[in-house]
């Protein structure tokens, strides 16, 4: 579980540091972060 939280935190930090210029870009970043978290959670099962 700690790995999932760490991975999610690092992913979110990376996405926020990469910068989004538009609202659409923010939505895409949030969507990709969600997929990464879901993937990490599925891998931890």
C-alpha cells in the first residue's frame, strides 16, 4: 500500500511540475494520473 501512495504522490508531483497551459491540459493530466494510480493499485493486488 505504501508503494501505491508513493507512486501516486510522485506521479501527481511530476504532472503538476510539468505545467498545464490550459484547462484541457489539466484534465488530461488528472486523467493520466488516475490511470497511473489505478495501474499501481491493480499491480499491488
